[in-house]
């Protein structure tokens, strides 16, 4: 299992490093610089609004299906025939609820137009993720690696044509950005469905109400967990745009988006890791295998870069944001440092949250997520009127650290894990060493050289103190 995890993680990271950073910094960032903070802030708030409610598209199906098919491969064809019909019904429910709530909170005609396409995009994303959950459940990780970058690859091609050519003869606007995503998602859905169909054989779409009721009864705890986590992860920009008056709310949401884009960029690798770990943990737990070593390996591989990213973002926040954006960088740079410290909590969630999900510890996770949601919404209500985008950043930092630590404690308690005194000391020494190195590198005249030295020095330091064991990783990769 260790070898399967490490080798497929390397392939997954390589493919995503080739594609997704270009999407984030070459396309998404360029769009914001081109259309401005206010227009992009409007899109960003609507996008996060559609993300929060998209649990109605899934109701826990993807996570439950991944865990269930990983344990019982023979159910693939039966479940696929029924769940495709269920997903279509849920799409209608999601669209109706989203549009009703959008009307209640006062979205105008322009916002409704964008939201309609974003709702359709969310349906396509949800359907793709469900289809891919079958592929990872069958442990076809290499196939899934290529499918994981398919939609972004298509978007890059389409958006590059729109951004860097004059093919339509008009200035680029935010609507085109949404339309390009829609086209890419449609193509990705068709290709992914063809791959799954090849593995499952011919299917016929069923609307089996008894199956729907039984399946939803089993999956609803996953749905509740995803809803609560979506709320405390995505509601910040929606509250900024709604709580602050007029153009101020849209601009503040756009400023927050500058920093949040980088958090989203580093978080996507955690998503990839958790996607690999869920079926692996599920199978190990079912077979009664000890998960301690796998947890330690995966946590070490994600917490090392998380600490490096957090420290480097605090010390080089201004330089990074000035390099990437044209406006409001002094404001968004402070937000970046706060969000990236919170990333250490997110990284912890990707490991221990996945472990607890694989174990079926949904009651404990939902209590944790509900507390996180209350904390986040409460802090946003208090801090946004006073501190605007800064307030959302403090709310996010507090919530991510709280939920990450809570899941760490739950994982250690339920699985009786023993991290070891030496391991804890290594993590403390590593964090202190990175901070000391950051202090030294900021004295270098050219900030870029200092930043590179900090990153490289941190990686070397992790090997020197034997927190990251290169020899051990190579043994895992080469072992057959």
C-alpha cells in the first residue's frame, strides 16, 4: 500500500504541477488583472455561493461510493446504473434551491445570468468527481491521474485563445471566463464517462426509488459533513460581498480572492493526496491492517511543505503579491500570510479527516464541522464590518487551525496512534529552523534569491534532521 500511494502520488503531483499552476497563475490570475478586482470579486462571490450549495448535487454520494466500491468492487455496475439517475434528479433540486436562495438574498439580473452557468458547471464538476470516485475505488490511480487534469487542460486551451488573441474582436469579460469553463467541463464529463463505462460494461439508467432512499440514508452523514465544511471554507467571500455596501463588497471580495487563489493553489495538492488516501485507508481498515505508518508517512509528506509555505508566505507576502497582481497588493499581502498559516490546519485535515471518513467516524466529524461553521460565521459577522477582508482572513485562520487540531486529536484517540516524542521534537525543531532561516534570507538584497534559498534550505533541513527520509521513500518506490 505504501508503494502504491507514493508512486501514484508522484505521478499525480507531476501532472498537476504541469497543468494547474499554469491555470491558476497564467489564466485565472490574468483574468482578474484584466477585468479588475470588482468584476472578478462579483464572479468569485457567486462561484463560492454555488460551491456552498453544491452538496445538494452530491449528498455524500462521492465519498460514500469511493469507500464502498473500494471494499466491494462487484457493486460498480449496479450502483452506476442507479446513481446516474439519482445525480440527474439531484441536479434539479440543487438548481431550484440555489436560484430560490439567490432571489431571497437579493441577486440582480446580471448576477443571475452568471449564476445560471455556474450552477450548471457545478453539476458537471460533481458528476465528474462521482465518475472518478469509481476509478480510484478500483485503484486505477494512474488513469485517474490523467483525468484529474483533463478539465483544466481544456480550459487553458480555450481561455488562452480568448485572452491572448483577438478572435472575438472584443475586450475579454468575466462572462467569457465562465462560458469557457462550461465547454471544458462538458468535454471532460463525456470523456470520463466513457472511461468508466469501459470498466463497468453497458449500463441502463434506472430511477429506482427504493435504491435512492437506501443509498441516501447511508450517504447523508457524508453530505452533512461536506455541507458544513463547505460553509466554513467558502462562505467568507459571499459574506464580504453581501455584508459590505455596493462596490465596496465586490472589491473586498476581489482583494480577498487574490490571496485565496494562492491558498486554493496549494490546497489542491492536499485534495489529490486525500483522494488517493481514502480508498487506501478504507481497504486497510476493512482488512484489519495497522494504519499508523501510512498516516505518519502521508502526514509528513504534506506537513513539511505546509510549514514551508506558511513561513515563506508570511515573510515574503508583499513581494509575492506585487509580482502577481496590479492593484491592492499591500492590502492582500497581509491576508496571504494569515490564510497560509491556516493552511497547516487544512493540511492536517486532508490526512486525519480522510482517515476518519474512511473509518466511518461521521458523527464525530460532523460535530467538529458544525463547531467550525459556527466559529467561522460568527467571526465573519463580527469582523467583516470592522476589518473588511482582513476580518475574513482572521476568521479563516481561526477556523482552519481549530478544525485541523480537532481532527488530529480525534484520529489519535480513535486509532490509538502514537506519534512518538522524537517525531514531535523533529516537527518543532523544523518549524523553528525555518523561521530562523527566513529571518536570515530576508536580509538578502534580491528577494527572489532569498525566497529560493529559504525553500531549498528548508527542504535540505528536513532531510538533515531526518524528518523527511529520502532513503525510506526510495525503498518504498523500488520495492516490488
